């Protein structure tokens, strides 16, 4: 059984999710201690428990410590089973983070799976539905993963109530990722999502993005969507020759629309000025799929503590060579090499 210190590095919930995903893929049991010890509310929260229970259902795991606020968790997986699953993350807990936890193991199965997830779809502390659909899934598809998702109802923080459906196919073949250049920008676009909020909020946000980022009027739109509660999410999409990146900002009570858009514009400008292929969010989330596939090399902004922590946890399960090197001011390369891709021989049939 692999022992993982949940307080290492940035000490967040990603340590739990990465450990679960790799335990499922490798059939190696794992025990975590001091889970989220660095957080103001340490231990497992509802959204982490949803990931644990979903993972246990898919691989028939023996689990102990899966209770609210628990700082200890033991997870002994059986073979992953493809099939149809319905998972309720609860309130605004991120459905996309749970999906990212389950997708690798189900990709190693010999038959397709379908997952219906209830919970949050647009959460400030998690990837949005659009980010996963337009940036994350196309990127891991290059590695050999095959999945698609559909949004059936939006779920904004803090009410949640969203629904997404995901289809996961058996992996095709593992490929190496080489992505040092993003190439010329082919398109810029912006979308303001509004649920139960006046349209002038989206208009003001779009106005700032047009001024700051030069997004053309015809490439901007405001979408009024149905949700259980009020919500506002703002997206900027940058389509380059070799990669598509999506950035998200969120409205909040008492926060002016102009400030929401200005913060988002600053993040996009930081990425564009860095002349790199992947932004910080894609960098952090691509490491696990990359380690399970054939590895690769890509350029990014200076790696965060989140990325370094994720690499450390992955290295406890898989033999890999992870290196981050500075190419120039604000420009880095991450090189991740693996001796052999994970084949999924331990996955069970339907």
C-alpha cells in the first residue's frame, strides 16, 4: 500500500483525486493521511467524498475513512468496470473534477462508459464545463484518450444543481505530446453566461474584454441560461494553430462586472505575453494523462506549487522522469518521460 502525505506541497484536494485516479489505474492500494491539513477546513469535504464514492463504485474498492472532515483515507481498488453510472456530487461541488478523477481508469477499460453527473458545472475553484470540453479533452485526445461531454443544465456556485453527461471510450493508442509552440492566434472570442441576472452585467464585462484584449464584436456574445440559482461566468477562448486555451472568470455579490472582466483580461494577457503553449491550469491538469500515456514535452508559464505537488504524487505510483526548466523570462518547459504507458490490463469487462 502506497502512503501519501496529504499535507505535502500545496496540500489540497487534488492530492486526493490524483491518488484515487492512479490507484484505480494501477490497482495499487493507497492510504492518505493529513488530508488537506493546510486548509482552513481540513479533511475531506463533500466534493472529495463524492469522488471517493464514485471511484469505489466503479472499481469495487474497499474504503475506510470516507467521512466528512476525515483526515485519513484508505482505498483498495478492484478492477475498473465500464458501464453506466449516475453520480450526485451535491450542491455546487464540481462535476468536472469528479469526471477527471474517473476518466483515466474508465479509458483503460475494454468497453465504453457513460456517466451522468449532478452538481456544480461553473465553480470558481474548478474547471468549467467549457474549459473541459474545448481545451482539456481536445488536448488529452492527442495522447490517445477519447471522451466527450454534454451540458444538460448549468450549475453555478453556490446553488449547484447542474447536470453533465460524459461518454468515455476505450483508449485508442498512446501518443507522445510535443507542444513547445502554440503558433499564431487564429481567433479570440468571449462569452458571458448569465443566470437570473440582468443583461447589462454581461454587456459591461464584454465591453472590458473588447477594450483590453481586442476581441471583435462579432466574436462576443451573451447567453442567458437556466439554473437553480443566480450565476455569472465569463469565458475568453484563444484559438491558436497548435492549441486552444480557455480562461474563466466569475461574478460574485458585491464585485463589479468591470472588475470581473479586468481580472480575467489580466490572466489572458499574462498567458499571451508569455509566448507559451499551455497556461497554468492546463499544465496542472495534463500531467496525469501525460504520465499514463507516452509522456511528452511542452512549454508553459512558471510551474505553480499545484503542478509540483501533482508531479510528486504521480511519481509515487508511476516511474517517471519529471523536469521543469526555464527557457527564458516567464517561459518554461516541462519534460515528462515514462518507461512504458499504462495498459489497463487489470480493468474488468462490462
